[in-house]
C-alpha cells in the first residue's frame, strides 16, 4: 500500500460603486455560465471526451485528498475542540466569568476548523450520527433550540456530563447548542455565579465535541482496516467502493454537494428574494456573528481540497483549461467574501450591501455547475448525485 504522502437566485450585477474590477469579474462569471469556452466549442459537435486516467492515477488523487486535506482537517478540528473544552473548563472554575472572551475565541476557532471540512460527508463522520451531533443544521422548526432552552431552564444535571449528554438528542450536544450557551438569551449570566449550570453544560458540550473529533480523526489516521484502505484499495466486494471511479466520485461529490449546501441551506433561505423578505436569523451561527467566518472557511476548505488532490491532472488535455476556470471562480468567491463585513444579519437586510452576497450566490452556483456539469462528466463520473435530496 502506498504510504501517506443547493434554485432561485438573483442575477443583479453590483453597481460601479463596487469597483470596476468587481463588476468585470461578475460579467466574466455570468458569461462563464452561458458561453462555452473556445476549447469546449471545438468539441461541441463531437462525442464528449472522457479522461483516460489509469486506476493508479485516480487513486493517487484520492490519496492526495486524504493526506493533503482530510486527515489534517479533522486533526485540526479535534485540536480546536480540545482547546474549546479547556477554555470552557477555565470559565467554569475562574471567578466572575474571567474567561468568557477566551471561551468565545476558542469557539470561533472551532467553528472555522469544522467549516473547512464539514462537507466531507462520508466515512467516520457518518458513523454513529457524528456529523449531526457536531452540527445540527438546519433546525427548521426550532426543535433543537427548544431542547437547549429546556435544559437550561430545568437545569438538567445529566446534561453536564459528556457521557450522558452523548445519549441525548443530537440537537443539544454540538456547535449550535454551544453557540447558544455562549451567545443566546441569558449568556450574560456566564459572568456571574448564576451562570454556573450554563457553563458546566457548555463544558460538557465541549468535551463531547472533543471526543467526536478525536474519534473521527483517529479513524482517518488508520491506513488499514478503515475508510482509507477502502477508498485507496477499492474492490468488488465493497458495497460503496468497488472501483477507483467510486472512490474518486466520493471526493468530487464533496464539491458538488458542498456548493449545493452553501447555496440552498446557507444563503438562499436567509437572503430571500430581496431585503424585505430576508430572514437573517436563518443564517448559520448568526448569534455569534460567525456566519461570514464559517462561509470563508467553507470555501477555503474546498479550495484546499481541490488544490491538494490535484484532480485537475486527470482532465483530458483538451479540457485542461477547466482547472484555471475553477481557480478563477474560487478567487471570485474570496473577493466577494472579503468585501463583506459581519454581521451578515445586517448585510442581508440592506439593498445596497446585499449585492456582494448576491454575487457570492452567483459564484457558488457557477462552481457547483463546473464540478457537476463539467469536471465530473469529463472524469467519467455520473453527476446526478445530491446529498440534499437523498440521491
């Protein structure tokens, strides 16, 4: 074995006040959605060219993804969870809430580290419902919120033990619950003796997240007898990974489903059709004002996965331009995100300010289309899979 080495969208174009470079980037993106690149036009009347990459070359890409992004990503999340648990323990032990700011800073880093790898929705994160236990979202009927509020109101002591908390609803043991502890109604009591139970509940959540993070990271660290061996040594007896194409499809699916989730779960529900119909409280992490930080980490994580995997090397020579096209859109996403300032709950309610979010939505849709409609077929993979509709 080789050693490790979401559909409604606005197409409004930002005004000139946003800068000539920004306007030109939008125009280029829109053209990418409707105009075939010259290389693609040359292939228009012929059968689509498909990658002739060998099994070994495809599995090299899978190994690159594992070693370059997935393993270090989960390890970083586990480390951040440990730091958060420690910060919460300090908050509970020090007088007068002296570590509230430290706990919130640790939580922010935890959110960023999770957001970088949250769309890797396969493997150990799916075991024992770990993904939902780490992040229960969307909470469409506020079920999770009500459960967290009930624990705080009743001062349910069983929720202050990581062991017992792990057996409760997934909605009360992850990032959403910890955000409410640190930023929700009553969070000001963390600086007083009245916040002792709230603090201990938060510490238990931190301990639970640390355990989940370590378990996932440890499973990915194994070369044999786990997900890595299944991905990098596929065989016909494996129901999920029978061939190198199955393994490669899993990696490509991170982008297809990830950008779909950003569009249909992270942006569209909160943005609405316009500023009057916006629902800012539907943004993930809106209480802590970490919505923007989470989105930035989402894009950064997927860009890192695309780069580290080197999957563009599998493209047919005539379609090698797609690598630069995708890189261009990642740059456009970064530019749009850099122009935003937290909190996004205020940005989305402003007609002028939401233009940058509208553009980010366009770029997200373009990236999803590039991976699902171009890269996936060119690699000989089916593009009709979605984590959101259960396909």
